[in-house]
C-alpha cells in the first residue's frame, strides 16, 4: 500500500470512530510527537504506547466529537500531510478545532507522526473542560 492509501485508510477509520482499525497501518516501532498545551503532549514510542494513548485515553473523548478530514496530500514521497477538524460538545461547551498531522510512511507502514493543533488556546480550553467534567478525566 502506498503512503497516501495507508494514511487515507487510517483517517477513514478515525472519522468512523474505529480507533483500533485506525492503527492497522502503524509500524510496531512508530513514534508519535504531540505538540501543544495538552496532556497528550510529548513523544510516544511504540505501537502499544500509541494505542494506549489514542484508543484508551483519547477514545472516550472522541466519541462525542465529529471528525472531518479537511485536507490530505503527499507533500513529498513518504510524507503525508493531513488537516483534521474536530467539533462537538464537551462538558456543555462547544468546541471546534483543527490540527495539522504529518505522517512518515515507509513500506506502507506509518513509522512517525507529528500532531500540531492550529489553535493552542482552543486546545487548552478543550482539555480544561474535560478535566472539569465530573463524568470524564483527561489522560494522566
């Protein structure tokens, strides 16, 4: 599978809230770099670690959000750029934000990902609302 097809399949699963299928094209030694003011920030190495972060910790939050792929293209061979939009209600407050995601793909497997929010203030308020919601808690 080429780089665009690999990443397209992952985001089709993500938009459909199938987070396990989203990771089908991820290499065992993947590294995820998350930027911005959020509890997910940092470098996360290994498929199991990324799955725990995105599926187990972010997954319960994602179920209340609508995701849309705004843009997806191969910037250069093996590097796919995605703009993703998330919108929904958290703790009674409406949120809408976009993030830039870059994926490095080798032999049809995502080996490295970078996630950067467009609006860090909205990202910070989003996670603060989750922390304040008694029915949820943010990743630790």
